[in-house]
């Protein structure tokens, strides 16, 4: 029987962790340097980078390995559910694609192209999951969400090129990048960290492998609005995490009142954070907030039941950036209207005012829109997602005599 000390952090393991982190950052900074341009991006991506990752794999495999913390008899179960969750994640995105649109994949689908992408993606995936596995299982003897979170942050930060971060020059692009890319990647990394904790690197490799295989091999990919991508990418891995935790504890008969209480607390914390974020987004705490369109005055651009994402306008500097052709959300009486600007007027008496018109309407709106009544600029349109809201609204919520045709 092996000594348990073989599986606990030692001075040597800390040294190995430093080596592993150094290798991860070395590859990250190398791919963000001028070297790929100097030797050619194709050579770097499909030759140099896979060689580097294979080197990392060999180095880590040569280290003393830490046993994953799940029971050995449950490893097959963990792998099977990793496959199921990977398929569910892909199917959810495909289903959303049928609703919001599909597009042609930009990647090569020749046999040579597929093989090159398998080498490029597969070597990095295998190497990164070995790094995750070594770090997680060298620093944890039992569930430690702080370790999972820190390692998830590390893996998320190093999954995006530096150029992506350098392009974040204003709050709007920062919010969009965080919601569409960073937060979903972080959620997946939290889930993957828990998978390696329970079953070693194989479950996380299988989970990410299914997702990446679909992304790189499928000729058709979902063409989703960023908010839809954010919702699927954030909520799905959180659901998977809570599910695999419950499945494992039930399978190993480890659930007792105390553990159920601890699991419930973690689940409630995660659910509460997500719920608060969604509520804050819905009520307009963030610079961009949603609103559901109830009428067809802006068809075909915006249809009844579509959700619009509106960028707040709160001062004259932002008012002065508006131009003819922009769609604005403004208040008239007790309702909000989203119409297009067709003329901008600036008078000494009233200041800046806007003449607006619905795309479907035969003529412009009768009243000018004052600057003080402008609530925001329509930035994005998400088709059909607001239909349930319309179904539960009373017909009298929107006065028909206020709608122009």
C-alpha cells in the first residue's frame, strides 16, 4: 500500500508547481511576443506550439503524480457524466443556433486542415489539463473552492491573447468581453477544476474535447448574440458543477445532513450571485440594460417580442454623440418608445431635440423628443427572447392610442 505522503504537498511538489507555472507563462508570453510574426504564424501555431506543449506534457508526466480525490470506483461514472455534460453543452448551443441563427465555420475542413487543428488544439488541451490536474490535486486534500477559483482564474486569464485585453478601452467593450468570453470561460474552468479533483485529467479532457471538437470540426456553428452566449456559457457549467457534485456524493453514499448542508450553502451562494447579477442587469444597474419591445412600429429591424439592449445616456456629452440613423429609447408620457432619429434640431429655447420615426410608420412622430427624455441608445437586438414577457402582460399595459402607424 502506498504511503499517503506520496499524495500530499511536499517541498518537491511546490518546486514542481513553480516549474509548471513557469512553463505555462513561458508559452503564453511566447505566443504573445513577436516570434510568431518573425517565423510565421502557421509554423508557430502548428509546429512550434505543439512541440512546446508536448514538452510540457512529458515534463509533468515525469513528476510524482498526485492522486485525484474521488474514489477510484467512481472514475468511470465521472468520465461518463463528463461526456454527457459536454454533449449537453454542445446541443444547447446548437438549439440556440436554430433559434438565433447559424453560420458557416471559418476553419478548414479538409483532411489535412482537420488533422493540423487536432494537433494544435489537442496538444494545448492535454497540456493545460495536466497542469490543472497537478495544481488542483497538489494543493487540495478535500474540497477547496478557493483553490478551484484561483486556478480557474489562472487558466482563464491565459486562455485569451494579450491583444484581447489591450482592446478593452471602454466600459462597454469590457462588459461585453467579460459577459461573452471571460465569464463563460471562467465558469467552464471552475467546472473543469472540480472534474480533475474528482477524477484526474481524463474527465476534463473529455469534457473540453467534445466542446472543442464540435467548434473546430463542425462546418456549421451557432451565430449567437453575445448575451445568449453569456447566458449559456455561464449557467451551463454552474449547473454541471452542482449536478456532478450531487451525482458523485450519491454514488459514493457520502451524503449526510452535514454535507447536504454544506453543498446547499455552496449551491445557494453560486445561485444567488448569478441571480443578483441577472437582476442588476435587468433593472439597469449596468451601463447596458435590456428592454422588451411590445409593438411593431420598428419592423423589420425590431419586432414585437424582441429584446433590445440599451446603452444608458445620462449627460449632454452622450446626447451630443447621437446622430441621424441611431435608434434611441425615449420616454413619452408613461411609456418607453424605441424609434429612429431622422433629424436633429438645436434651438436656443429648447436646446437639442430629435425628430424620430418608426421604420414601419408612414410618417414621423408628431412630437419632438427632448434631450431630457432620451434614456438610451439601442445597441443590440435579440430576436424573440422577450415573447414570454408579452404573453403575461395585460393588453391595457400599453395604450394603443399612443402608438403611431
